[in-house]
C-alpha cells in the first residue's frame, strides 16, 4: 500500500496515514467490506511504528469508516453503504416526485442519484474540472501547519479580514471601488440573499424581480411570506420602461436583479438600461440587490459596469460567490454594502449563522491572490467558452424547427424556448426515457404560461462530447413529443 508520508511535516504521521486512507475510502478506491492490511503489516510497509498505524486505524474507526472484527482484521465501512431506495432506470415512468424539486435543480435528492448513463443539463454549477485540487490541498495543509489553532477557531463573524481585503482589491480592480470594511463573508450567495431579505423585508412586503428569475430566490421570498412582483424582460434584460408604473402600484421594499448572465436566460442588462434603472430607483431610495453570481465568466462582448459601481447614493447591495467558478462545497460567498446596510447585516449574520468556516476562508485567501484569481478566471472562461460553443453547435445541428435559443456572452446557461405544440409536461417523461434531464421553466416563474414552453440548459458542467450526445437525445425527445401531439 503506497501512502506518501512527509516526515518533516508538523502533521503527525498517524494523521497523514488516516487522511490518505479516508480519502481512498471516500473516493471509492476501497469498497465497502474490503479488508485492510494488519497494523503490523502496514507499519512494516511504511517504516513506522505499529502504534502509529494503530492510532490511524483508531481514527478511522471513530469516524465510522472502519470496522474491526476480532480475530479477523480491519474492514472498510463505507459511509454510503447503508441500503438506500432502489435505483431507477429510464424504463420506469418519470419519477416526478423524486427527481424534481421546487427549485432550479433536477438532479434528485442526495441519496437518489440519477440512473447510470443520464446526461444532466439541469445543474446550476460549473465544472469540477476547473478546480486545482492539488494546489488547494497544499494550501490547506500549509494553513494547518502554520495557523492550525487560529484556523480552527470561530474567527470574525464579518469574515476573515485578509480575505475581505483581498476581495476588496479584486473588486476595485474590476471597477467596483470597495473597502474591506464593506465586505461581509457569507455561506454562499444564497445566504447573502437571505440576510438582505431578513433585514429589508417583512411578511406582506413586496419585492420586484425579473421574470423569469433565480428559482432559489423565489423559494426564499415565498418562505418569508414576501409578495413577488415580476417585471418582464427581453434580450436586453429588464424592461426598465415598465418600472415606474410597477413601483407606484406595488411600492416594493427591494429590487432583486441579476444584470450579468442572468439565471436562467443568460442575458445581460444593457448599459443604457443600467443607467435608466438607477435614475428611476435613486429618486425613490429603494435598495437594489445586485446578484452577480457569474459576472466574471464573460466569453465575448464588452464588460458592463456593475450597478453598484454606477450608483451615486450607495443603495445597491452587491452579492457574489466562489461556488460557480471554484467549488460549490466551499460555501463561501460575500456581499458588499455601505455602512447603513452593512452594520445591521453583520448583526443578522452573527445571529443567523454566527460565522463562516475560518479554515476555508484562510485557505481561500491564500489561494485567491489577484494573480491566482485572474489565472483561474482565464482558465474557467476558456473551458466554458468551449462548452458553450459545443452546445450552440449541437443545438443548431439537432434541434427541430420551431425551437429558439439565444447565445449568451458568458455565464453557465442557455435558455431554450419550445414550439407551441411541445410542452414541458409532455416533454419531461420522454426526455427521461432518452436519459437526459434539464431544468423546467416553471422553476423560474411565479405564474406565467411561458413556463410550459421554456427550459434551462447548463453547458458548463458536461464535456463537449456529452453535450453533443445530450442535445441529440433532447432533440429526439422533442420529435417524439410532436409525434404524440399529432397522433
């Protein structure tokens, strides 16, 4: 058994062994029930004391990953080995109750993965292929070596100050003047949206959103009893000309917008409309929540100024995240706000979730220097542009007549409009039979008949080869749907 040990590392050898074995169990190298070498044999192979290997096995046992059988040895106990709901296959009826949610995802519950061979266009995340796992692992080990005691503490509930300072410098370089004292670290951008909602909205209040909009935001507003007022959108984003009448009629307490590579449509709010939006809103002092979840992922076209950078009165709260460009499991997002909003938001964050992972924040700060960030961003943009182009080519090649889509200049998604004789309700079971999934339009609308003819496709999370295969399957399902309609 090959386990690389660093005998100059401050991390004890038994923990290095335990970590290597733990990773091997979790990534499937060792299966449930596999027998591990005896502690004596492993100690001999690694040239360590038997006590060291016994301590490593004891750690694994304490975490429920190892079972010792008297007189027999140590056996792997995989955490996912407990009996689960039997898997489904594509020959069964479409399992609407088990594989769809009220949110933007269509990837099932954690313990019920999609059947083997499915191509999933429903995810709301990027590709794990862009994340430099080995580099980040080394950074975390360095943080643990040098700052273990501090890294395992709660830390500042506003966020690790050096990370806030790093983010402030990155944002300032991007044209959003920011100080570290304006940055509040959150547990993902969804957490940031929740904090703003708790501060500015009460049950019965109204929030104005684009239609369609981010599904999880709609779910969040619904949970808080917030009245959602929708404003239509076109290829240039929010139809700002209709804003004044809606403001007068509904008196919203907040405007929630995704101006860059909008979720789900992929559109951008034009520069002219950005100025128009701020001119209208700043006369009323209604705060704007600017969700810039993938604003950096631009593949073509000119960069557009953020609403926060254009605001002259500081009534724009800016929200972003590392989940889409790095890894969702980091769960680190942030918001930028002026003092009048920042201080109460920080207090709510403290009461709501106390703090964010100090270890992850310190590791992220060590990783996201300005130079590293730009390098990672360029890498992500190159990869995702290839994926976008692959999906566009496949859509043009395979889609039947009557389907329409726009080519986004960045982001993660393509918004597909179906012909009038093909509805989502009819299409989903047929797509299931073809082993392809997507995000339903109804996730992103309050109540709109267009939802039955719209779907969102994620081009970032699959390879170009899988994208081409998945679009061909989806197109075949659309053809079958039309044939059923005609019959």
